[in-house]
C-alpha cells in the first residue's frame, strides 16, 4: 500500500513514521509513506496556499489550486471518476465521517493508494470536496489546529491492519471495536503484585474457559464504558 500525505507543514511529521509497527511495515515494503509539501504545488511566487473567504468572515481558507495540482501530479488526473482502481483521496476534517475500526479495515482491505489531505484554518475550498474527495474522515468530535495529527492516527489505524504488518496474526482480530466490543483485560508477570493477583482462570491452561472469561470481561467492559456500542 502507498499512503501520501498532503500538508503545509511537512516538518510536523519528522520521524513519526519511523517507530514501531509502521517502521517494520515500511522496512518490509508492506507500506510506503510519502509526505508532500502543499506549498510546492502553488503557482504564485509566494507559494500561497490560503486566502480570505468569499462572502467575508473570520480566518483563512485553503485554496483549491495547489490541491488540484498535487492530486493531478500524484494520481495523474483531477477527475474522481478516472482515478486508478483502489485509489482513495481522503480529506481529514471535523465534518467527516467518524473514524471507526470498520472504516480502517475497509481502507486496509480495499485500497492500495490512499492520499490524506490535511485541512487547516477555517476549512478548505469546497470545490476540492465536490471534485476530488472520495472520503471525508474525522477522528473525533473536537477541532484540531489542522489535519496533521489525524493523518498520523488514520495511517496507524490502517497500517496495522495490513497483511503481515503485525507479528501476530490474531492481534488485529482481537482489537477493541473489531466486534463492537472493547478489548478484554490483559495481565503479565508478576502473578502477585502488592496483593493484586492475576485471575486464576488465566493460569489454568484451560483455553476454552480462558476464551469464555475474556468474552465475558469484554462484554462487561463495553457495557460499563461504551454501552452505545451494544446498541
């Protein structure tokens, strides 16, 4: 898979993709991640990527021209219906569809090229949405200064679901939200820490009982902390 990120602050990403699962996936050539400076696609001498909104109002709006130029350079076309198969152009914004595990899974399963556009300021010229965007994603009901943190979150959520990205084939299957349940509790050494003991069932070696206990605890945790998922 290839993930391209469009941003006016490429320095923001630094070495953020050079750790953990994403680093291993990159080294194994499971994923390729590229950061593009949106300013390099501007055509004026000041490399301007934003301007005041028509109709008045506070703040600045990201211009459509640099974004169109970038998509045309990266994808080869600015016509959404002519994108290569399995290409997704994703706008990261508070107005987008909330990111869920199922959405991350669909990206991992159905796309091989994802372009993440990091929004900024008051928003983005609507012509970008109308013409280029295949998906609009939000990572929560709050407002960030820009889409850069969201690009990191979305990339991480997708990459860990790619085949062979995780050392364990069952890790992603057992993640929270995979079956609309939170994850079950986990324990490791020592067995007794300051009088707090590991549940006996986990030490029994009875895998059927352990699985039953884990499902029960996942259900209890979901009911207590995210009952909305059970609806």
